[in-house]
C-alpha cells in the first residue's frame, strides 16, 4: 500500500524566466492524435462540448487513450498540469494520467473517490529505487466540477496543487527518462479507470510558480469570446468577378450585412432582415466596386463579424 506524506514547505521566492523552457501543451479534444502523436483508443471515449471547449469523456469502465510519446523525456525538473472534471459514480481508485518509461520509472496523477461525496488528490513518482506518494484524505474537493491539478518537481522535492493551492510535498530521487508512453483516463496496464472528462495536459520542463499555472478561467474566457463572434468566410478572396459570403447563425435573428471602405465609410447594404438559424450564403458581385480593400460587417444583435474583402 502506498504511504502518504505531508510536510511543511519553506517557500523560496525567486524570479525565473520561462521563455526558453521546453513546454508541451496537449489539448485532449479528439481521438485521432494528441500533440501530433498517434493515439490508441480503448473502449468508447467520447468528444464532448463543454464550457471550456471540447474535451474527452471517459466512462470509468473501459475508456482510455494511449499516446505514443512521453513528454517527460529529458526533464530534470518539471511541472505537470491537468484540467479535468471528475464525475460521481466512479471507482475508489482512478488513474487519469500516467507517464512511463518502464515499470521502475513512472509518474501518475490519480484521485480517490470518497464514497461519491468528494475526492482527494493522489500523485505518485517511482524513479529507480526511490518512490513517493502524496495523498491526504482530509484534503477533499467537489465532484462534477472542472479542476486544475498540478505536480511539480525540483531538486529532490515534489509538490502537488489543486486549483493553484499547494497541498502536499515530499522527497524523491528522480532520475531523467528518455523514452516511454503516456496513458490518459486509465493506468497504462488498464486498471483504475477514470470516470469524468479531461480537457488538457501541459508539461513544462521547469518547476513553475502557481502564478504561472494555466487556469480554467483562461479557457472559459476563450469560449465566451468565441460565442460573441459570428462564423463567416468569403471565398474566393481576392475577388475578380464575384465571391460567396458564407455565415453561420446559432440562433434565428435579424441581421444586417454591410460594406465599408477601409476608411470606415458605409457604401452598401447587402442584406437587412430576418434569418433562421443555420448556414447561409450570399453572393457578392464586384460590379460597381473599384479595385480596393473593403470590409464586410455582419451584425446580429450583440454578435458581429468583420471580414476583409479584396477587390482586384
């Protein structure tokens, strides 16, 4: 059985530049490739839409991904970050991220489901003859919510965090690896399946300060920004004779489509009226338009899109 540990941390404040540090940022949003690496799929994990963007949902029984890459290669210190949503109804022990060179050199991010009331973070490093577990059942978190989990290592010390708040630290003699694979949603030997959704994994070859961690709010802001934009496209562009403006409306509404010069002067209204939700097309004829750069502006309530139109 793993031994849990809790120590007092002496904080040392320093300034570090991360500009030249190797970083691997995986969006877990498809079942074909992750970070340009081939993926082997177990079970039937699903791509789902969430408030943070697409993510992969795992059923906690047979769903998992195996990535033919180990982003921990050559790291002498590191930060592992995961954005995930643990669901209720899963097993007690769940391994959702596993890096492994071989059986004696592996890193796992895990959780313990406490009777479907809440969960506790469990992080584990085994490196040669040295190993360490960070787990405290008194530190609990809500199920069915997005959460940021991090594990850092530097100079023999590993530290874990939940939502940027430090939980536990411990000592381990970590040795550098140079090969291996990654499993997501399950331990690599296909036990301890994770029930929930995983949005992203980020590995930095430096021990980051929590202020530099990625945040779920960053992704939420991106999604909110996208919701405020209309999806539009003009093709061909530049235009020699005519072009097709294609636009997508998520909801039925009154819209206007207007043409402006590069100086911001309105010179034409292509459409002003009601359109149903869906994909629509509008032909733009270059007749009576001099060769120049123009802007097509589509407005629908608070939503707006501006597309550059080049007339040759």
